C-alpha cells in the first residue's frame, strides 16, 4: 500500500520540478543581459523556421499571392520607384532571390524572416521601456499575433514595413533619450528607410512627430539637435527618390487617387468599420493569450493570490515611464488616426493597411506599471506559443486539402497560374527559339508569369497609367510578347481583348486550359486566351 500510494506522488513531484526547471531556464536566459539577446534571436529563428514549414504545407495547393510575385518582379531591377510604390520592398526581394531559389517555399521564408527580424527589433525597443522579463513576454505575444504568423504569409509592401517601422520607433526612443547629433542622424535615416517602403508610413512618422510634441519632456528634446538633424537627414536622403517622383510626374499619387478615392459615403463607413473590426479581432488573440499566460503563471491558483501576483499599484522600477508614454502616444495615434482620416477624406482603407501599425500594442500593455509578471509567466506564454505552433504544423496538410476541396470552382490562388507559366514558356521557346521577354496581362496574371516562368518575363499591364518601369509597350513590340486574357472574368475580358486587337493584330491566337490537382482534389478549371506576338524583325 505504501509503494502504491507514494509512486504517483513522486511522479507528480518530478513532473512539477521538470516544469519548474524549464521555467527557470527560460527566465534566466531571457533576463540575463549576457544571454538575452541570443535567446531572443534564437526564438525568432525557430519561429521563422517553424512557420515557414507551416506555410509551405498550408499553401501547398496554391500559387503564391500576386503581391509576392509583384515584389519578385520589382526586384529584377533596382529602380528608384516602381510606379505604385517606393522601391525598398522590391529591393529586399531582389536581394533575397539572388540568394535563395525562386520557389514557393522561399517566398514564405522571406515573409517569416521579415516578421522575425521585427520580433528582434521590437525586443530592442522594449528594453528602452521595460525590463527584460516583460520584454521577452512581449516578444512571444507578438509571435502569437496573426500578422507575425499565418496572416503574414505574403511578402509585400505592407509586410515589408515591419522592417523599417520598428527601426523608426527604436531610433526615436534612442534620440529622445540621448538627444545627440548622432542619434538624430539615425532617426533621419530610419525615417528615410520607412518612406522608401510605402508612403503609408507617414502615419507612423506623423505619430512619432506628434509624440515628440505632446510628451511632457518635449522641451528638452526639441531644444536638442536630434529632431532637427533627423529632419534634415531624412530630407537629404530622400532627394534621389524625389527626383524620380518628379521624373515620373508623381505617378504613385495618381495611382492612389485613382484606386482608393471613394464616391460612396456608405461604402466608406462600411470599409472603415471593417478595418477596425478586422484589426481589433487580430489583436484580441495575443492579448487574450497573454492574459491567460499571466493567470497560468500565477500559482497557486487562488483568486486573491492571482490578483496580488499580477496587479499591484506600488512603485515599479521595471517600467521606464517617460519612454512608456512615448509608446502609448504613438500607438494611440496610429490606431485612431487612419480610420478617422479615411472617414474625413472618403478613402478606401484596406484591412491589410493595419499590418504594420499595431506591433507596439503588446509593449503598450506590458508597460502598464500596475501589471506584474511572475517568472512562471514566461514559461506559460512560451508554452502557449509552442503548442499553438506545433498544432498548426500538424493540422496544416489537412487544412490545405480541405481548402482546395472547397475552392474547386473558384479562387484565383488555385487557378494554376504556375502551370500556365511553364506551358507558355515552352510554347514560346518552341516557336521562336529565344527567351520569353515580356508578358502582357492584368497584374494578378502577369506577375505570376514573371515568377513561375524559367524565363522570368517582365510584366506589362494593358492601359495601366502607373507602369512599374520594368518594361514598355515599345520594348514589348520589339522583343515580342505573350498576351493573356482570363475568360472567367467578364469585367476584364472585353478590355483585354480590345487591347490585344489594337496592339497584337498579327498575333497567333491560342486557347489554353489549366487545372491543378492536389491529393486527388481538382482545383478550378481556367480557360485562357493567349496571343503570341513574335519579335520584331
């Protein structure tokens, strides 16, 4: 009886000691100044690898998103701008694909590298605001934020902002603290880097400027050289891009005005509500899971003890209040400003525009001085992240199969554009015994042709006023091109056919059909009208 009664208790004791050892190890590595940086970098690398594997399995039945293919296409040439946007997102893709192969998995690796880089920079930001325990807790909360995992699957100009915007906030907090000439230089370069990614970053730059003006310590900061050196540095560094803007007649602003201006106030209000609900819903996930981790980390689990362990109004040296105030002001402005601006100017605000704007929310929460973070909370939040990640990895193949089964009659990502690209490449080479140089099609068709074709032809969009500058109609006629019209889209089919009738009069017409099969499930069947225009003699 004695043995039978003591063995289970011993096992329970050993299990508790094991969990405590793991929790102690995590806490020591995350909070020790000698190990914390490499511990955070290691966590970010593991996050990037696991979520790249997840996305490869989750998206196995799909082609990459057209935005990713567009970024790849831009990266084929390092220009000062690409029609719709500034160049940094294209430059990053250009460098990436000169190192990694042009395959689906490397696009997901690029996206996860981007968000994992942001995790490390956000940790550096947090160290200027809170202690290392809270900083690591914040990093894992961010890793649970869908933008930093499955929602961040597509690398584009929105996701690319998670490189310069955290750097901008880090440079501002550094300049606010040091108020030196050198810190102003870094802030200016960070601002330039942000503006070279997407003009939307003016929301964050404006929030940083307003934070500097609102903060109680604004006088000391504004009397220092830092803000003025930053403004001058950013202005000078932007000169090459400003020259390009003037040369192209400010076409990115033409694009924004044509695409995002709305005439319907009702639609405008509906889109703003959708933007707010979408981003609040995404943020609720890390916030709720962070709260669960705090509660799980407060043992024993008696209500009075839990409250005492996670909430106290006493002095808290773990929070740098002046810097926390900067973070709270910046995050509040970028949360409220864009939807109010969209309402004021009747602008179409996309839900994806929130991708780079809320990375400070977890830090803003962990910087609340009254919150207390027991050491066990670091284990709890890490365990939640690990279980959620591994569960998603295991479920990913079945999710992919279910999705193609439910999208067998539609869905552009299932339309087998990769197969079409390979067939068109072979057809061109058989006909003309040369490299296929130009594809003429709508962006969501042409850009995947650029990515998936072994020849990587430059994409030209019929009648587009904001050309990327990678090719031109004259060059297309000189080198020859393949025109593609999607017969399943009646809105764009007639304009496409009209353009081909005008500019591809001597083309050889073809009809091609593509369909993808995945795990025995057919994807949508798509019929394409193809126009082969030979090179000029």
